[in-house]
């Protein structure tokens, strides 16, 4: 029984770490998208069609 608790604790800690990494990655991707969109909006006056 003790071994089961250790295993589930390790797996739980790994899942929490993976979740934090995924949240940080999502936030960074969102920031980069907003910055890229802002640059496109700022440069739209220079584009001719």
C-alpha cells in the first residue's frame, strides 16, 4: 500500500509540473500573438493593394 501512495504522489507532482509548463507556454504564445497583431496593425498604413 505504501508503494502505491508513493507512486501516485510522484505522478501527481509530475502532472502539476506539466500543467504549470502548459499554462506558461499558453501565456507566452498569447503574448506573442498579441504583439504580432499589434505590429501588423501599426504597419497597415504602409501596405498598398
